[in-house]
């Protein structure tokens, strides 16, 4: 448990080695039970820190009894639908079996999603900076390196180099950030950049995210843009590519205008999905696109928190999420053509008190190379 993507790390901003429990009662001071060699690094200014030398369970038991709710209901960090919440681990669950037998154990989906899905003002300052820096780097790439004959890998390496030079982190695995795909390579959303060269007459898709802020607090950006490489003598993209772009833009904007506190993410997804489906560009075997409209954004590119998903079994209870003030959600429906590739535009959207705010500069027309 030593990586910022781990949920416990986000609760107290440091790594631990031994078995550790964080207990947060409905009222009163929260507590951390940690191994003696981790104890000194745990934040005693916020939590009651209780160290143990020989037995984690013996240390946990009296604290659990002391905090025991009248309902005997305990929400724990497991989930059948959200991998970021499902961090308990089967072995620890087995070890806790007898100790927890007197309680009704509930999955963490609702409580943890609500807590982790809201950004503070400090979070938003970091996120706005990440978005600004990331968009500047993309524009530098468009001006300085993106041209016919350059490979996807060369573009990605240029952008990574600029991010490192600015002291930025990466929003997802560095070897795939940014995702750069030419033509039909873009049909696979998480395409790893390779030696495919930019060619005239093809679309160029870039999905780029960086992180900004101190360790454990840094916030991410996640933005997608598309360009078209003109053939000699062309002034505009072919009509089919222009139509793909307009459908993607309309679907994204249709969903964004609905985002507000109390709105269900699945309703946002459905409205955008209908635009794509009605256009005739549906992905195989689905109505519209083969992913959700958008996901939560925060310390990771796919943060725990409400998103906008269709009611498919792969999303489970996540599709039932309702937006709250302080959530940041991506808006990224896509439109695909089997012979052209994918067109997707992605924005980062803050849920405000009475609506929403798009945090990035939006692409409203095709960019030309």
C-alpha cells in the first residue's frame, strides 16, 4: 500500500507496510490502527493513532467495539463494481471473519464514492494547473513536431519530455500517456503509440493527461482532441470526417449541458448516446459508443466517484450514481467509422452548486495538420 492510487494512501497521504485499518465513525474522532514501525508516519493531528507490535486483530477489536454503531452496520472498502473501492483483499477479509461476525457489512460504493469523488478548492487549483499545462504541451506538439511522416511514438515522446521538463506527473501509465493514434489505430481507445507514421488524408487522435501538485495531493487532467492531416490541395477534411466530428461534438455538448447536482449519470449518458445512435455511427453490438460518457477525475485519471455510464452489467451500481457539487467528470462520447477511425473530444467538467463548469479550453472545430 504505497502508491497514491491506493484508497488508504489517499486517506492519510503516506505509505505503510503492516496491516492497517482506518475507522471513521459517523461522529467523533477517526482512528488508525497501524504497525509499530508505521506508527510514527501516521497523521496524529487528524486521527487517533493506535500502534500494535504483535497482533493487528487484537489492536483492532477494542477500538471497533468502542466505536460500534447502534445499527451494527459497517461500510467497508469492498465493491463488486468499482475496482478503486475494492481494496480490502480476500486474505484480510478471511482474517477479519470472526471479528466482524456480529456486524452487518455493507459495500463501500455509495459512501466511499461520495467522499472520494468531491474535489476541494485546493484540489481544483491543482487540477486547473494540470489542465493548463497539458493543453499548452499539446499546442506545442502541434506547432513543433506533428507533421506528415512523424510517428506516433515520436509525438508521444516529445509530449512526455515536455511534461517532465515542467515537473509534471502523468495521469496514467507513462508508456501510454499520451495515447497517440493515427487513422484506424484510433478504433482501439487505449492504443499504445507505435511506429505508425502520420499520413495525409487521415485523422490523428491524442488523449493526454498530466498531474500537478505535491505527492499524494496532485490532481489530473484528461483531455482528448482530434486533427486531420490534409492532402495536397485540400482546404477541409472530407465530408464524412466533418460529419463524424459534428456528431461527436453534438453528443458531448448534449451531455454536458445536463450535468448538475442531483442528475443521474446514466441519464447524461443516454442523451449523448442517442445522438450517436441516431447518426448511424453506432459501435458494433451497442447503441452508440462502447464505453461510458465519462468518468470521475481527481488524483487519478479514473478516480473513485460518480461518472456517466450506461446501465450495463460491466458498470453495475456505478451506473446509478448521482452527481454532487464538487465532482469532476469527463465528457468523452466517441464516434467511429471502420475505415476512418475514431473521433472523440474530451472535456473535464466540474459539477458546481447550480450546474457545471468546463475547466478546459474546448475544441469546437477540426484542427488541421
